[in-house]
C-alpha cells in the first residue's frame, strides 16, 4: 500500500512537471511571438501575407530568377513612394552612399568640370586645390583621350566614369591645348567641396553666397565672416538665391551670428505636436551692421529657416522673390548596407509663429529678375538652322535679343532674320560664321548672358543700395526683434 502510494505520488509529480513544462513552452512561444510582432509590427498587418507570398513565389518560381535584396529594396521603395511625399525617399545601396557623400566637404576624383561641345569634351572648370590643378590641367583644355581611349564619339557618362576612380589611383589624360597635344597623369585624390564663397564689394559691403547647407558650411561661413571683418566690412549681403536647403545644424550655427541672444531661431514641430524643439540663439557678440538677404523662388528649406530668422528677429531686409515654401523637416538614417531612408517627420515655425510650408517667405523689397535670366538652358548637341522651329529656337532668339543681336520679333521660327543675327553674333565673338546655333555658339551666348546678368543683377543692386543707405544713416542690423 505504501509502495503503491509512493508510485502514485511520483506519477502525479511527473504529470505536474509535464504540465508546467508545457505551460512554459507555450508561454515562451507566445512571448517570442509577441516580441517579434512588437519588433516587427508589419507582421500584424493582414496585407503583409500578400507581400510574403509574392516574395516566396518570385524567389521559388519566377522563370528568370531574382535577387532577394533587389526584391526587398523594390518593396521598400514602393512603400515609401506610396506616401506620395516627394521629400520622403528610400535610396538603396550606392544611391544611399552618394546621398550621404553629398553632404561631405570633399569627394574623390581629379577635380574638373567638363562640358560637351560639338562632340568634343572641354574642361570648363578646374577646382582650386584639386589634383587636376596641381598636375597642371587648365580650363579650356580639350580631352582627346583617357588612358589612351579616344574621347571622340564617347558618351559623356562613360568618359566621366573613366576619369573617376579610387583614391590613390592614376588616370592619364591626353589633352589639346592651343593646338598642341600633351599627356598629363593625375593621381586621384580628395577634391574640396565649397558651399560658401565671399567677396568685398564697393563701399564696404561684404557679400557671402551659400549654395547649400552641408557638414562644413558653418565653418566655411565663419572663415568668410572673419576675412570680411578683417577687410573692414560695414554691411553684409547674404545671397541665398537658388539654395535648396540642407542640414539644420549649420543653419542654426549661422543664425547665431545675427539673431539676438535668447531669441527664437526656429521651432521644429513633430507629428501631432508631440514634440516641439525650440532653437534659441546662442549669440556671443551682438550684431550691429546692416544686413540684407537675397532670395528667389528656388530658396527653400534651411535657406528659408535662416531668412525667416533674420527677417523676424535680426532686422534684415529681404530682397528678391517669394521663397519656395518648403517648411517640412526630413530625418535620414543610413542603414547597415549603405541604403538611406529619408522621411518627413516634422515641420517648422518661424520665430513669429508662422508656418511656411507651401506659403514661402515674402521679401520686404520685391524685385524680379530680368526675363532672360529665367530662360531654359540650351541642350548639349544642339544644331539649330534655317527652317527649324519650336521652343529651342524661341529660347535662342530671346537670348540673342537680350544681347542686342536680334532687333526683330521673337516668333520661334529660324528664319532669315535669325540667320543674320546668328552670323553677326558669331562674327563679333570670333566664332566660325555659319549662321547656325551649334554647341560652341550656344555656350558663348550663355556665357555672355551670365556676364550681363552679373553686371545688371537688379536684385543685388537693390540690396546693395539699401545697405549703403543704412550705412549712411547709421542704422544697425538688429533694430527689429520679436
């Protein structure tokens, strides 16, 4: 009886232990499942089963075969695209790497800008301090060959691909200069990318141009300010025209120069206003000089942040056109494989509490650019001749009219009057007189228009006029605060 009772007790313990073990297993399974679903909420979406099914069917049965990464990248791109937000994007692999590099202060190459002209590749610009400059390459050199591969007839993308390469490697360019052929070998290396340029204009007006806001923009701006102050700057002209924006940190850094200490520069407001980050000025020394900001319809994002801050709190005059109106903030993160997810996560308010998105910033002094400055560029490979018609002909006519070579009406038809105008232009510029608009003629037209605009720029002239008046009257750049 006692033996039977002992066996029964053992059996009960085994049953209980087995039950406990089963409960633990089930609990662990459920915990694991809920943990996975918590980490990967997409698993709880019913439609995810469709995605999973499609992936398995393609990988197992698609006739031509498929790469898993391409499928996942494509699905991610499609998911972000479904937001219908032009500023939210997924950039896979190399595209993500290129995006991250666009904010760096250098890239690897030889440091030249090349234009295609009448089926020839001509070095348009040699970047200061780049390997090409150090090797003796000059603007105006024609590229005959790259590593003994003839450039004639080559696609521009292929030629640029041959010139680019890894740091430390060499490329040999065969160049034509003043009728003489020469070979120059260049070691590829670091090419500086500058986002800030400056110069001292007449009557003590310092001008700083910011093309975009990247990693080193704040440091470059400090250097420009120091140089202009050493030259006795009496007023500042800040040119943000065409600036598409960029990083917020250098924007705040620059605003600290002008916005009075403790005043708001910008407020960054997240979804449903769950988070409101107010950036206030940490100005070290009060700004007292007059300041004007140049903007146009292409000034966007961070350039609008800076413009609004200076207009609202630093007493700056804003000259030009209403800005683009991009008042939303994207955050981006680079993933392990180099891909980048850029997503709209917030919007910003100006110091006076205004939302800017799709509204833009109105200038205090509206000034429109001349009509010729808004003309579309003439494409590479152009060859306009008698009898042609259309938008490209009309653009060429408008350009020649602005330069004073076409006295008649612009009609979009390449007629005898247009032939005569082109011949007069070519003769005046020592270009072979053919009466047709080829690459060389088009490039010369655009270059002269650019020079004309530099001299006549009505927006800059107005801003400089206002600054000179402010200097003469003794006005400061921080009269207005809020």
